[in-house]
């Protein structure tokens, strides 16, 4: 049985063991050929697109993760709500910078960032630009869905697209994958066309050295786009050439003008990226479009804290509408920015309690018992520690001394790298089968899942294109892609 939690009667429930084994071997062969999965040591293989070959592996399951119709409806509605949130956050930041909203909002969102980047992000020509890719990380819990992260420069786009293509082609009767077999490629293509507009030239997916592990999947995705007639290439920053007419891309013995750059690099890493300033200049002159936009204020986890801040509630209710505000504050955990500024004696930290008592000093949390510290501390953004589960401290998973040290580090880092404190929500359990190549047997994992839906924005609408499920063993507190995790696309349960 490939999946037994919640929906025992799925198309994979009665999958025979020999068929499951053959299917897993087929899946592995296909993702190796795509260049997204490391082949076994010494095994012959062909490199993936552009000669790239991933060094990563994961546990392969014969079936996707099945969601209910109700869960699909949740994810379908979530994208437009998150796009509305981005619009509101953008307005809040700009109005705060002008002084028509509390000034501390912009100060928090600009904390630790270079003045030149702040000034660039506030330019009038970029005022309405928003991320064109939205990917929340969603944890299914016993009480419903919880969003723990919101990423506008996400990895996994090409991986999810490839897995959807592979799993969608396993049977004569296609599995009901979320977004369909080609939904990720079609959605990404529609987004690129919308951002490119009428500009003539090719599309360059620029992947930094910091993000080099994602090059194979983006090279695979670029190859699929070229098959659809969209001239797209996955390149390194040094491949981009600057001229007086604009940006150009070297392609073997020829060059092409670049109409759009898809930015696959973090803004904190700009100083290490060749041609970064020239790309900014070209965007400022409108010679080429760049997405995601250079707006670091929209890439901060502290946005969760702003959403829950009682002083800002009237703004959010007006901009989001009361129903959407209620929905988002229900599924986005309560979050606080760890600002070390002294709190007046008569004041408390809004909504934060320890053992039934109001908290008046962040350092009071250091004495919390293990049961009282079901919180996560993590960098808000603009830091090499703010992605890939780096820099994350789970309170109830740490000894008392290490938890206290994590609080101190977060407070002392505030001037350059603000940290947030966020409620920890425990994921519900799933049971999935996976293939063990060493024994050539199907084994079962009892694990917790992270669901990563991908929304692509085109013509002002955020459309769901696919969902990647990452399932880690139950004892893991942080769920992320790793060799011991199962990674599969999501499908709709055929009720």
C-alpha cells in the first residue's frame, strides 16, 4: 500500500509490490536522465540539459501524495489571497516610507540592508512590481493547514515540473495531478510571457553560485520552455554581457538581446554576483525586465509579525478585506520580531505569554520550560542563514542553555540580521511507502509533510500550477528536502 493516511482507497492503494518496485525504478531512471537525480556511483548515465547533473537524491515513492477535494479548494483559493497580501504589504511599506503609515514598519523591513538597495527598491518605476512566483510552505496539522514560510525566490520549480511530468506519464490512465502533467511548465511560461510583455529578446534564468545546486532543475525547465517556442536559457551571471543597447547573452558563437531576467539569486548575495549592478541599471533603464523585483522588503519573514500586529489591524482589514484577513491570520502562525529595544515597564509584548503570564522582556523566554517553548527562532531575511532551513532553532528541541543562547544571538544580531520568533505547529502524520534500492524492497515511512504549492502570476491573477510534497520521518522537527525525505507531486483523490 503506497499511502494509507486519510484516503485508503486511492489508485495506489492496491498496487502490487512488484509493480511498485518497477514503477520506482522507472521514476529514478527518468529523473536521472533529466539530470535532477544523482546516479548510483559508477553507473553509466547521460548528463541532463546543458550538461548538468544533480548531486542530490531523495526517497522515491511509487505514487503521488493524494489530497482531498476540500484540500485542493483550499490551495486553489490560497494563491489569490497571498497575492492580495503581497499587494497590501507593498503598499504598507511604501506608505510607511512616506510617513502615512507608522514609520517603524519601513525601519523594520529595511533593517540591515544597504542604503543603495533600499533607494533602488523604492524607485517610482518599480512601485507596483510584485513577485510573479509565490510559494508558501504549508504544514498539514491535525487542526488544519499552517503556513510557515512565504518564498518569492523559491527552489523546486523545475523539480516539481519534472516530477509532475514523470508521475503523470506512469500509467495509461493519467493520475489526477494538481495542475496536470504539464501545469508547472505552462504556468511558468505564462508568467514569463506576462512579465516580458512586448520586449524583444530571449529570457535568461540567471542562477548564482550560491544557488548552483538548483541549476540542473532550472536547466531542465529552460529546455522544456524552448520546446514550446519560448527562447529561455539557464545561465550564470558571467554569461550576461552589458552593452550600450542593453543586456545580451552569449550563446555559442552568437549573441541575443535579453528581454527578461528571471532572478534566481538572493538579494543579500548581490556583492558576490558578477554583472549585478549592470542588471540593475538595465532594469532601471527599462532595457530588460527583472523578476522577482529587487524589493527586499517583500522577502522578509517579519511580514508574518506585521500581519499579526494589533496596531496594523485596521490597515490589513481594509486592504485585505475582513474575511481574507481572518483566513490569513488563522493559517499564518503568530510571529514576533525580536527587537532588543527596551519595553516600558507598563507594557507587554502583544499576544505573547509564557506559562499563562504576559511577557515583558524577550530574555524571559530563556527560562521557559520545554513545554512552554514551542517556538521557532529564525532569521527574517537578507542573510545567507535565511534560506534552506539554515539558522533555525526549534525551542522544544534544544537544551535550555542552547535555547537561551539562540535568544541572545537573535537579539544581538538585530542591527544587521533581524530574527523572528514564531509559534511551532506540529505536522500530522502520514504513512507512505518508498523504494529501498539496496534491498530492492518497499519500505514504509511514518512521517510529517511539507506541501509547497507553486503559484504563477500573470495578468494580475495567481494560478496554482502544482504542489510538491516533502515527507520527512516523524522525529524530524524541520521538514526540508534531503536524501532521507520522500519527495513527490500531489494529486487529487478521485472521490
